[in-house]
C-alpha cells in the first residue's frame, strides 16, 4: 500500500478561500475581523511565526494589529496592553506569541486574555469548556488535525486513535476533542507518552496514529498497522548542506517507510503546519461573527 | 485469584480522620472552613445526597451553610445567592446540588460560582487548569478514585488504564488527571464509550479498569485480565424484596465473577461513593487553607 498524502497546504488554501469569502461578506456589513498579535522580544523563530500569521491575516482580509514589545517589558505593562485589547471592539482575537521572557508569568498572561477573544484556545476556561462539551475556541493545532482527518473522508466515529505525546498545545486538547460526543469526536482515544510502557503495543492497534513527540523518526513503520491513518505533528530541523538555510524540516514520523504502509499520511512540511495558522484565522472570523451576533 | 477489596468506606474514614485533625488545627488559628450547600427543589435523591454531605461536614467540624430553595426560584435569584456566597469570607466552598430545574441554565449557574470556591471542581476554569497541569480543585469522584488506587499501593506510572464511560463528572476529568505528568498521573489512558467498536478489546489489556457506564453488569469477567485492578463507579438500584427499601444498590461491574479474576476491586456500596463526599470535604479544607495562606 502507498499512502495518500493529505496535503495540509492544499486544505489550508481551500479553507482560507472559504474564510476570505466570509470576511468579504462581513465587511459588506461593516465588520472587519481584527487580530491583535503580541510579540515580546526578538526570538527569530517567534518573529517568523508572527510574520507568517500576519501575512495570512492580510491574505484573507483580517485586520492585524501588530504589537512588538521589547524583551525587558514589565509584566504589568504587558497585562495592561492585553486589558486594552480586551476592551477594544475592533479586536476580535488576541494572540500572545509564546514563549514569553522568563521574568513574565506565562500562565498569568494567558489568564488575562478575555476568553471571548482567546483565539488560540489556551485560556483555561476555553480548555474547560472544550472538555465539558460547551462551545469554545478549539486550540489551533488539534483543530487543524481534526479537520484534516475529516476532510480526507476518514471516519472518526468509533475509530481507535492513539496520540503519542501529551503536550498542552497538541496531545491533551486533541484527546479531549476526539473523545467528545460530537461530529469532531466519538473516537476511542488513547494518549501515550514518555512514561508509557510499550508505545508500539498501542500504536500498532490504531486506526489513526497522531505523532506529537517532538522527536524525529520516533514513529516507525513497525509501529503502525497496514492501512492506518498517520498524522505527523512534528517539526524538527536536521542539518542539510544541500539547502540554502543549512537544514531541512522533518516530522516525528519515519515518512518514507510509514507511507508505504499507511492509507493516509500528512507530510512535513506542508501538513499540519499550514492548518494551524488557518484555524487561527478561522477562530478570529468566528469570534467576529459571535461578537456581532452573526451565525 | 481472589481480589482484595479496596474499601472506600474504610479509606474515607481514614481520610476524614486526617481532615478532622486539620480542621481542629485551623480552628485553633480562628479559621472554620465553611461550605455553602445549595439545593433547589425537593428531588428525594438530591435531598438525600445533601443530607449526607452536611452530615459529613458536621462530623469533621466544617461549618455547613444550608440553603434550601423552592423549585420555582428564578435563575436571577439563584445567581444572586451565589454572588452573595462568592463574596462571603466565611464560605470557602460552594456546592450547587445538581440537577437543577429545567427553567434554570445549569452551565450558567456553574460558571457563576467563584472558581476559588468551586470545591466540586465543575467550573470550566478549574477543568481547564486541571487539563493544563495548573493547581485546581480536582472533581470529587475522579479524585476519590485516584486516591483509592494510590492508597491501595497500586502503581499508576506506566499503568494501562481503560476508563469505560465519558461523562463530565467521571470519565473525562479522570482521564485528564491520569494522563498528567504528576504523581496522580503518568498512566497511559484510554477512554471507551458507547461509540467504541469493541470495548472488551481495550479492557482485556488494561492494568486498571474503571467502570463508569451507568449500566449494571456492563463490565464482566471475560472483559478483564487476570490480576487487573477494577474500580466500580456505578450506583444502580435493582429491585430486592428482602430489603426494607425494596431495592439494593449494585455497581456497573459483575462483582462476583470479576472479583475472582482481579487483584483489587472496589465494592458497591462502600467503594467509590464514600470517597466522593470525602474529597468534597478535602477540597473545602484545602480552600480554607488557601484563602488564609496556609500550606
């Protein structure tokens, strides 16, 4: 079997096309969705993420409100900027780029974001609502993963899903989305991690394997059954002299070998990555609609 | 193999003894932990639960503030009572007995409880904090289950735990506690439910099975492996003419057969039930300590 590639790039482009139309129809009603992007310091990776997010906003017509702050900004000043954005009616989403400098309490900052503008879905009240099945912003990476699976035509209901990795931004929220009694859920979910006795014993039985370990080639062909759906969340840099940058990106899955066994697989790059930003745009448009009582 | 019985009754009594001493030492500092119990209407089961909770408070010296409201009370009045308890410094925990009458929005009421007094652990912000690994009140039934497993000397780290049932008060929060990187977690957790293709395929591999289906005898001996630890969360009434009340209580597990295969098993009654109220007392004492900066 040779796996069909689920192109996150293509899917993201399709969804962004749909969102662009939605934004146009909102603008016709006098509403421009607005996203405040807050970046503290000059970490190159964070700068690059923020640029990508702002570019994506521009493409579909979301107003992006750019806030670049020095790395030595006080927690108090950061919190007062968030307070300002919380009460600004032109802003429907607030994104605080992580990580924050060490002198700032990250949990406190995330708690300060108005949950109704928490388009990252990281505020505990949104995480809690997700768990108990209330309407909430879904965190972007897990939401992107679920959309990729669904739009590839793979059935979630009754599927055995094994997630490898229990981070707050991928593994744990994804498990909670997939176990819900909902159209994005109804799967039987297992979460494996560093303390799991024998990860392959679980993955080999899975209809869908989600690799979010942060380790290259940590999901290998002998760990997945024939015909499995394999989602690769990893983004790892490996040295590569043939590239201008001196490295290339690979995922957590041994792509070549696994793609000969799986039925569907996501590539890296061009898989989960582009979907993450897209779901941020989706949440921002959704928030603008909710704020204006539009369904 | 004949399973060792984990007596929730005995364990609850031990923990209540510990809590009673803590309350005494708090009282010596001039602090009396207070729990506001709010009961709307006259549902006999709810009345009986509330009585049991108030009796348990009295036993260990917690002040219980009794609020019985008519079933036709308006949502507004209920919310204003909660507001009053939220700001009353003599109250450290607020318990709203569920279910509420249909004209009242349950989710809205639970959201109105100050998260710092949400000793039931049902407020989304507490659920969310639990998921992301921040300090939060743990919901009472799952917390009681974890304590039973730990105090029986069963190792959670690396254990394969299969939870059958995905309710908001048991299955989902328990899964989230057990998958944390913490001393109450580090287990590999699978959540099964009505849409799971073959529940026994999962349970037969489990080191620990938690039955929370709400259906008598839904976990049978052929579904568990030799030496498994079996926790029975069910409370089901079955007609029994030999009893004064005309019924007896049984769990979700086929106790007789499963207890011949398991290494540990919890009985019904006298298992998870007494632990649930005990963890409510625990959370109330904990809240009183936190409110007074006592560790």
